[in-house]
């Protein structure tokens, strides 16, 4: 379980639990959502909606899995629902913000090359179908085990292994073409 395994006999007020979840996982949820929507403004809105949904669903949390895995399931399902919605399909939102971190001690040329490589990899990952993109994200960015990924995506482990292998193959082909 997570660092704050919730004692069912001494439940904190739901607001406090959600505050802790937002502090502990808010940035991670935002980054997870960004992997799906590729738009910071939309990702921020969805992240807020996810925590509202979490607040409302907290009384139904059954302690069968860690609260982090439960939150990830809510986030992934909510984001997929958004992507299926009319709004997501018919309203074009342009991403104007760009995250650039200046790394101290590196020359500008190295930073530009590194940024280009990261952009190329990100484009290749974003071009993958969602089911492959999410396993790449969970495996490499979140560093989750096969079991954790299977729990989050509600699939069996053999399906996860197959999906990850296929995602790696697709990613490799895409990067070779570029």
C-alpha cells in the first residue's frame, strides 16, 4: 500500500485525504493526463476534474488495491472518456505552452541536441495508439512493475507483456523512420 495506508477505523475527513493525494500525486496525474491529451490547459482541467471525481468516489474506495492505483484508474478512465467525448473530437485546442528546462553546466548546443532528441521521442510516443502509449508511459516514466500496470489498466499480466513488447516494436520502427 501507499505511504499512507488508510486506517478504516480512523478515516480522516475526505477533504484532507484528497488534499494529501493532490500534494503527493497531483503533478504525476497531470503528467499522466498530458500523455493522452498533449495540451497543458486541457490536462490541467482534466486533472482538477479527476480530483473532484476522486473526492466523490472516496467513500466507495474498497481498499482492494493501493490508493495510488485507484487514483491512476480514475485518471486513465476519466481521460479516455474525455478523448471519446464530442468536445475532444470537435474542438481544436492549441498547445502554446512549452516546458523547457535549462540544465546548468551544459552548453547551449548540447541542450538543443538533447531537446531535439526528447522532442523526437515524445512525437514518436504520442503517435502510438493510446493502448501502447499508456504502457510506455507507465513502464518508463512511472517505472511501474508489470503487476502494477496490469492493476491500473485492469488487464492480466500476460496482456501487459504483449502490449509492452508491441509498443516497443512500434516505437522502434517509428524512430528508425525518423
